[in-house]
C-alpha cells in the first residue's frame, strides 16, 4: 500500500497541473476576443503656455476625453490601465512622450466614459521646443488579465499644435 504522503503528493500534483492547464486555456481564449476600442480627444483650452526660468517650456491643457474601452474586457480581464500621452519630435529626439492623464478602469461598467480635465501631469519640454509644435495625442492602454500575459496597444490621434507665442 502507498503511504498518506504519497497519495497527498499525487493529489496535489494533479491539482496544480489541472489548474495550470485551465489558466493556459483562459489566457489563450483572450486571443480570440474582438477588441475594437474607440476614443476621441479634444483640446478645449490652452490654460497656460509659458517659458520657465530654467529655459523649459510648460503647457497646461484642458482636455475632453471620450473613450469606449468596453471591448477590452473579457471574463479574464482584471483591470485596464489607460493613459493619454502627448507625442512629438525635437531635433535631439525622434520621439518625446509626456503623459498627461491616466486612470485605472476596474470593470466594464466604467470602461465607457467622458471626462473633461486639465492635464494631471505637467507637460514640460526640456528646452524651448514647444512653440508652434505639432504633436499627437495618443491613448495607450494595458489590459491586465487575471491569468496570462499583459496586453498593450494604443490609438494615435494626430493634428494638434501649440501656439507660436507664449501665453
């Protein structure tokens, strides 16, 4: 006869193997979901556009963010982290990204929203490169699953520009 320890070990090994298999199936099932998020971002106002004392440009914007991220939620989604970034080029860097706003979306009911807000984080360029600068606003999101790997994507909205003179 087998000992109690041998039987407990066999049961534990079988349970962990079955759990790992179920987690793998859950993670793979996310690849078959139809994800089509949408967003629209408008700049309602440029509240402040100034040159700081250290030769840096600083901008404060009022944003109108409308997004529908409900399609990102499946039965395996724990939460979604979303953020809006301003992206632009300078002579020194081909890509500059400045995060303006972010949020953690805990469930599908909160994934369709409209918010009017000033940028949560400071929009500062190290130098004086923002006058007359064209930039993109990009909504990035990271889907954090209950099991499996994290998925990230974005929607780029081009065509925004800053004034030629400080306010």
